[in-house]
């Protein structure tokens, strides 16, 4: 029984594999093979590009597609307006690209393309990818903060009205909470996506193993797991959207700190 | 105790953290709904804060999941 269930490895879907025979491609001693992760990033970027291109006809009376694009841009625009204010307009292109890239990556990874033999790869389920996106956001916060306020940016770590005696205590706490932001930002997206995909694969393993164990198990355990999988799949689509939104929201909250201080 | 067994027990115990985070996330949304039904006019303006609270509560549960994964697959 143990060997049988061992056949379905829920972690196999996260394996990064070089494609198109590029596994020994190197640049300056580093392997730069074109992997399935990179392929799905390219697909996400192309999908985003196509989505925008078809909706940017600037018709006075927008069609359905233009309406969809305007809803998404308007959503990010109002997000930054609510969190940063008028000065946040400059960051709309960055936050919009980030939000749409993560959203498309999450959703494309959930596509049931395995039926036709294509195995979608969720690149947001890797900390290397989400970590770099988080560092990008964090770098923008640091650059904007120091550019606009110089060393006055450090006043971010001392909230208004802090008694002088408390400053030596508050400053390190605020500094640490500031420095863990890129980690928590990247980790949240990566773990949420990983956990969801592992859960779906474990349930899929239940369905297959129960069906193999005979009709009685197939109907009771297998069918129940299958119904649960449908529900979890719907939940995962919600999580995919919520995590992309949370990433964009926290990025705009951090940008607000850099632009407006406290 | 066998080290392998201890690892798996630890991974199982980490699931308690995930359950606690479920309480936290439920509490965030429950409190939001409670407030939103009392004053629906102010509800829309607080959605950003709702999701910040959700993200903070959820992160701790996800950390518990990371601990479990590290114990099972890495350690």
C-alpha cells in the first residue's frame, strides 16, 4: 500500500526542468538553462501583453474587451489612490504589471491542461521567483524613500509621539519589522500557492489510489475526494486572485510609507 | 525516539499552527462582517484594511505549513 501511494508524488509538480536541450547553457559560470518555469513566465507575460493590446483601441464607447482592461487598470488605480493618494499615480504601471503578472501566473498554473498533455507550471510556487518580485518592490520602496526624504527616511522607524525614553526600544523593533517585509511578502505568495497545489495533488492521489483499490473504495473514498477537489479548485482560484491582490495591496502600503513617511 | 519519527510528529504538530491561523482568519472576516452590517456605508472604504488583516493572520498559518514542509522534505 505504501509503495502504491508513493507513486503519486505531490511535490513532483514543482520540479524545475530545463527545456529544449538548453540544460548546459552557461553564462559566466552560471547555468542559464531555459526552464519550464521561465517558459510559463514568458507565457504569462505574452498573455498579459495580448490582454492589454486587444483592449487599448481607445474607443469612445468601449467594447467588452476594453471594458475588461479598463476595469483592471481602474482597480489598481483606485487601490493606489486609496493607499498612497495623488502621488501614487506614478506607481500605477509598476503595481499593475506586478498584479497582473502574478494573477496570470497563479491562474495559468491552475489550468487543467494536463488533460491534453501540457503540464502547466506555477512559477509563483517558487520562492526564488516570488522573492525576486518582493525584493523588486522593497528596492523601489528604499530608492523612493531615500530619494525623496534622504536620511529623514529613518524617521519612519520612530512613530509620531514616541516618548524619548522609548526610542532605543522602538527603533530596533520597527527596523526589524521593516526589514522582514520582503521575506513575508515573498513567502506568503509562495507558500499559499505551494500549499494549494500540494493539497490538490494529494486529493487527486486519493481518487486514483481509491479507484485502483476496487469499486467499493472508488465510490466511497474516491468520489468523496473528487467532489472535495472540485470545491478546493474553486477555492484555489479565489486564493490565486486574493494572493495577487494582497501582494499588490501590501506593495502599495509599503510605497505609501516611502512616499508619505508616517 | 527515532529521529525520523520525531520529524514526522513535529510536522504533524505544525498543523496545529495552521488550525490556529484558521481561527485568526475567520475572526478577521467575522469581525469585518459584524461591523459592516452595522454600518454598511463605511464597509467599502475598509476593504484594504480587511485584506491587510487577513494577510497578517494568514501568514502565520502559512509559516506553520513551511515548518511542516521543511521537517518532512528538508531536515
